[in-house]
C-alpha cells in the first residue's frame, strides 16, 4: 500500500511555546507553496463539515430500532472483512513507540491477542449449534467457562483505568505553559495497558501537553468489535463510557479550565460520541464550548454537535407575496456548540471504513459533525504507528520537510458529497413536516426539500416555497478549501511542539456582534460581507428565491 514519508512537516516546531504569531502562519504558508508542485497528485481527501442549519439530520438510533441497526451494522462489517489484514499494514514500526515495534512485552501482547482472536472466532461459530443441540445446563457451563478463559487470557494486558503521560523536561516545560488546558485520550480496539501508555506519551511529546489516558480495556479483537456493535446500535453505556463521562464532565465544570481537548482512536470515537450525547443534555453551552474533539480511525456511527441558534426557516410575522412565496431576511449565521471537531482516517483502514467513512459518505441523513481528512491509498489502524507517524511526526525527528508530507498535501475536496449532505438535511426537514402534519401558518410546506429527495407532490403550484438568503454553506466551504493544504485547514497540527492555534487577527475582534467570529481567512470574511451586502440591497424584493446554501462560517 502507498505510504507517507515520516516528515517533520513543520519548521522550527519546538522553537516557541508561546503561541503562533501572524508571521509564523505566513512563513508556513509560503513554505507549503514552495514545496507543493503543480503536478503533484492530491492524496488527501477532504470532506467539509456538515453544517445543517435547519437541523434536518439526526442519529440513526432515532430513526431505526436497535435490532435493525444491529443487522445493518453487522452486514456492513462483513462486507469490510477483506480489509482486515490492512489493519496491521505496514508492519514495520519507524519508532520505538510504534505498536508493532519488537519488544518482549509487546510480543507477549501480540501472542495473547492472536490466541484470543482464534478462540473467540471459533466460539462465535460454535455458539449457535451449542445452544441448539446441547442441554441448557451443559451449554451454560460451556459458555461461562469460555468467558472466564477469555478474561484469563486478557488479564495480563490489563492495567490501571487511568494512565498519565510520562514527560521529559522539555515536554514538562511546555506543558506548564498550558495549565488551564486538559487533554484526554480514549484508546480503541485491541489496546492493552502497554500501548495505551505509548499513546498518551506520544500525544504528550508531540503536542507538549500533559495527557490523561482512559483505558478502554480489550478482550480480544472479536470481543471488542462485538462491544462496538452493542455500543453503536443500543447506545449502551459500558464502564469505559461511564468513566470517560465522569472525567470529561468534571474538567468541563472546573472554572479554572479554559480548554478541554478530547482525542479518540477507533472505538474511542464511539465512546466519545456517547459521552457527548449525555453532556449535551446536562451541561450549559458555556461549559461544553470548551471542548475540542479529534478522532483517528473512528468507529463511531454518529457525532452530534447542536447549534446554538438553529434556523427555524419560517417567520410567522412575514406575509406571503402574490406568488405564495415566503420572503425572509438573511438569517444570522448559525454557530455550533463545539467549534472544532476533526476526524482523520486512512482509506484502507477497516475500522473507519465501517465507522466514520461509511456514515459520512453512504448514510447521508445521519448527523456526523466535523471535518474529515482521509489519506487516500493509506492503510493501518495503529494509533502511533499508522496515524501519528504519518500525520503528526514527533517534534524531535529531523526528517526534512517533503512536498508529499501529509500536512503539505493539497486537498482533494469532495464538493459533491458536501452538497449531497446539505441537500439531504434540508430534504429531511420537508419530509418531517409533511409526515408529522406540521404546517406553516397557513398551510405551506417545504417543497424544495421534498423535491431534493424525489418525493411526489413537491411541485410549487399553489403552495409556498420556503426561501432563504444566501449565506456560507457546505458548498462554499468546499470552494474555499479548493487548492489548500491540510496544514491550512487542520487545527490540531497548530498544537505541535507545545504551541497553540493563532489568535484571531484584529479585524475579527470587533466583528463578533455581526456573526463573523470564526472566519479563518480574510477571503472567507469578504465573501460573507459581499453576500450580506447583496442581501441587504435585495431586501423587500417580491421574488427572493430559495437557496439550499445554509451554513455557518464557523467550522465544526
């Protein structure tokens, strides 16, 4: 499988720990342009964030029964089995902290995982015949004995539920500059205490922060996958979910903590998504807005991120025009509760193909917040070895910056998918209002949304069509991303070497009242202002038409 050089990807990465200045960003952008040739093929796919200002999407659990979801998820997983070997490829670890780096304890864990995989696979094959053919007492004894044997094999890989990063003097000095931040990590499938410690140490060294790891214990890959199915389809709160929930809630309620960075790998993505669902129901926006979420190889089937100001799409005080069209002023740009959610995945990694990639690309009406960066042609599921080494190399590695490194790769933006997700969300609003019998003031329904989903009875004749002023949308975000590199759109890399994302430039500080907070470039701001100016001139016009481009300039 194609690989990526283990490049530094950042000039002077460990030089300063006091945050980015504007000249740093300019220098990095110029360096990126020099290194990127016009003939270089793009090998990172970018899926813009799902904006959904009308809140037309929802989690799968709110649309299907758990058993139906279980059958669907199991079926999709079976279709992904040909990608199972690619979880471990490439086998060679470039650094000592790689999961497959040869050492005695690592070899012991691999041997135990192999035994668990073989035993559990055979157990799954034999469980139905055993229950059907043998007497109930005997089958119960066999099942109990099998479970005890699995726990016995997995016991040597267990450790404390909470792991703390080991830091050298340089990392500790950087971490002391960010005492008002908390960084938490939740591991994925088939990870013992040894590899969890490697993971938190790697995150700490790369980003210059103290990191707390929450151990999602392993009982072998088949058992972990079965647990993933139960968590995804039944929203079951396992002990790992409950521990993560307690820690995240505690730090969010701490008034001395200003930022909470939550990183999840593999099954850790499912755990984080379940924790978020509960936190959104309990905590105020002022607390949850401290969060930033980053996942790698996520197995989650949804990611919620509510809007602070969802657009209702209708103002009853407005009167209809002669052609039965509702005219509206430009809606205020919607803002999501969590400002930064990013997902990173390898294209041939089986777990995200079943998780984030399947749900974002194939299940368009599912709520899955956040930007998605996909290394095209890349394989491997190990956190340190296959994700961090390729995407965010250690700051002390002296490999020169190369044109085809991950951060300096020009993005292949999937604009078509962004539009499909937005259109599906708007279409869902029309379907929900039609099926529920909920009508606007004098009986109008959203026919634009119904037409997008191909429903009958969606013509404009005699009925009102909802209209909205043009604002930034998923399509415009995709257009804005064209020609840019991962470095220009990713937020996580800005923490490398103990640094922090750059603060807003002066022209943004005075524009918060106008809904401009969150623009990442002057171009984005100007596009919004130009669109707003045109809408102001068009105010009062009789025939302002519908547009599907409803979104926020703030990335989720």
